[in-house]
């Protein structure tokens, strides 16, 4: 299967965008870029530090500028941050820049995957479940409206997930070529 455009992974924190994205890029022989990791590399500090110094608004500004640049890469697999969809400008940019794959996950799965994670600024509160439920309620409709393809995360290995994503993209491309 030949895919001549970027593949952009969206979804909640803990959905597996980085793990699956890296394997997907390897399978396709493409460059993989994780927006959060790239932002950390470029600033020399972690996301939590950016939040501490600049607040969420400052982080989101940096994220939007970086996203615009990364979306110009040719035929890359790009894992976005979970909150990137909150900005309408980001959603517009993502929509016009490739095939958008929503890795769907449940709050229960997120709680399990992120239970030991101390690096995520939005989860610094004691009630992680409440925060994740709120974020899911706000962001899930945005992810759904943006996605060309939706794949449930957490149902099998990351290798199996890559296979499911490729199958879903093939089906999507076949359907869109008929229209």
C-alpha cells in the first residue's frame, strides 16, 4: 500500500501515539516525530518545566508553532500531543496535512497506563480520574470530528495496532478514491 501523505496520530495522553507511531513509521520506512519530544529537544527542558514557567497558554503557543513546522515534513508519521486539538487553528492545519488517525482509549486504560507517570502537568492533581474524565469529555468530540480513521487503542500489542491502523487507512483510501 502506498500512502503519499503524512499520517498524523491524535488522541488522549496514554493512547499509545508515541509507541505505535514509532513502529508505524518503521514499518512504512518513514520519519517519525513526536511533537512533545521534539518540543523538549528544542527547548532543552521538559514539558512540565514549560508549563511551570509559561503556563499552559505558553506551552500551547509553542506547540502550535512547532506543529505547523512538523506538518510540512513529507510523508512523516507525526504523534501529536493530547491537547493539540483544543485549538481550531491546529485542527485546520492537521486536517489539511495528511491522514488523521484517532487512537481511541478509555479513561480506565489511561489511568492504568499513566499510573506511574509523574511528568504530565495536567495530571499533577490528586484526582487523576476526574481530570481525565473532564479532558475526555472536552476532547473526544474534537478527536472524532478531525479523524479520518479511528482505531481502538489497547486491544492487542503495538504491532497489532500498527496492522489495524494500516488496514483502516487502506479502507479509508479505497472509500475516498471511489468518491
